[in-house]
C-alpha cells in the first residue's frame, strides 16, 4: 500500500490564554501567563490555590449547553473553529463517511459527576433529583460523539483515553488512519474540563501540583525550584487531511504531519521511568517514521510539566535521542503559560507547533529563574525566539506510562 501524505488544514483551540487558536498562539508568543487563583469552586479547604482556567467562555447555544458537560462544550467550539479554517463542508467537499473524529479526554465529565453526586446525597434531596442526562454528560467518549453529531461527521468516532498523552495519541492515530487510506480527513485532538473540587483534591493529595500562591512561580518547567504542575483546561483540535484531497479542493495547507511514535514505560502508575527510556523510544520511533535524522528537528515542544521527575527524565530522554545535537535544539514548555491541560495538552501544543512552523517563532518557557545543573538544555527562557522552523517535535507523557510523540513539518 502506498502511504499517503497527511497535512493540517485547520486548527481550533479553547485555552487558559485565549478562546481561539489565534489568540492562544499570540498569547504564548507574548509570554502571557494564564495561571491565577481558582474561581470555579471554593478553595478554602484545598492544599493548592492556583489553576489555569479558561476565561469568559460562553457556549453559543445556552439551551444545548445545559445538556453538555464543559469538556464537550470546549471540544465542540474548538472543532467548529478548525473546520471553518479548513473550509470543509460536509457533503459538499468531503463525504460525511470519509471524515473521522478522534477526540480524547483524560478525565471526562467529572464536573457534572461531582454536581450530580451532591444531588444524590440525602442532603441534596436524594437519587430522584439526579439528572437523566448524567451518563451521556460524563462518559469520556461523548466529546467525540457530540462533536460528530454537531457537525455531521459520520466516519469512525473514537475517544482515546491515555491520560495526559491522549491529545497526542489522537493526532498520531489520525495520521496513521489517513496515511493508510482509511479516511480523507480526521478531526483530531483532545478536550478537558477537570475543575471539580474532588478531582483537584486528588491531584493535590498526590502532591503532584505546586502549592505556591504566586502565579509567576507556579508552573516553572525545568527550574530547580519547580514543585509540581498547575492544572489547566480547554481543548486543542486539528483537522488532518490527505494531501491530494486538500489540494483538489484548494485548501490552505498549514503544515504536514510526518511522524508518530507511541510506547509504554510499563514501570509505574504515575512516575515516568527514571532513564526516560519510554519517552526516548517514542521520540526515536516518531523521527524514524518521519524519515529524518534527529538533528533535523528545529524545535521541541516538551511535555515539561514542572514536576521534579518529569522534567529531569524528559531531559535525559532528549539527550539520549539527540546526543550532542540536543544542546542546539530549542526546547520549551508552553505549560508554563497554559498550565497542564491534562488530556488536552497534546491538542493545544500541536496547535502551537503549527504556529511555530507557520510564523518561524519558538514560544518561550516563562517563569524560569533558577538553573538546575542536571537540566542544561536550551529551554528558551529569554522570551519568544525567531527561528527558521522546518520540523517540530511534540511530546506528551501520561499516567500509566503512556508516551506519545508527533513530528510536524513545514509544508512544501
């Protein structure tokens, strides 16, 4: 089977720094910090106070919105933007059965679940007050399902649930699907709305999140004083399309997807492998499938969570893959501005990789002050940098040992 080329024709986003792809990209290039004190629930008894919330978001149809958890709302809005930019009109320039929906979520509708459990308690009046929409609002596949329903996408609709790597995995699996001829286009990415008090407390009690009250020092990837991630939310969506299909309809091609790697550490439920071997294997696989050498990568958008272990082990993995060239490649973590959008991280960071290729700009890692002697790569801490970007590599690593890497290329 002849492998087909896969291009990106649309991007969409809802993020802590902007409610569309363009404003989100502009914000991270400007070093805008989307982190602040939590407003979505009472934090008086919580160990952590900082979060990266989406601001001023309103779902366009308020009546319909009442039947959708926020994670589905974010995904639907971001997909609408991506499809509009792509110029795809279902039934006109693409058959409904030839466009798939691969949109993941690590947490699903946990905000709805928490609210309905409160209703089910005796204090909350009991089980008869629980919404009949509870199940279709909370199950993780409903982002993909609701997106497909909203836009009439009748190809395969799949929800990838691989924790914080599911956005990257959705894009990678979409790439493979189109490359091997199973679809003409795929809406791919992830969405997350995890700001339920119980979910937040679980991460806090795990000691995974930073306890500082200073937004400027909350998400500080690669800094020696990093103390945990900052929870974020939102959605990042790409429209991937087979090249000849896109060219035939005169689409504006933003970038190309050329490589994908996925592995499992098989080591621990929350900690990455100390050697970084799983992440390294994922990067090697993605680079090999792209048919390039490691030194051709122009920019790495790292997983970079601001946790002590991830940033150390990911740095080790990058050195393992790139050798001496690791010191010449800009590596940044946009989670320093968006926080960690959990499952949606890979989606929004793919949007940023497309921006880097299109505009020749590497976004910065903000908040960095204190060097860690073991973390000595070029983390772009001085602000956004103008660079000729041909290939970008995006990593995302999830609880359970899931690793995902995608390689993007400037389209020529």
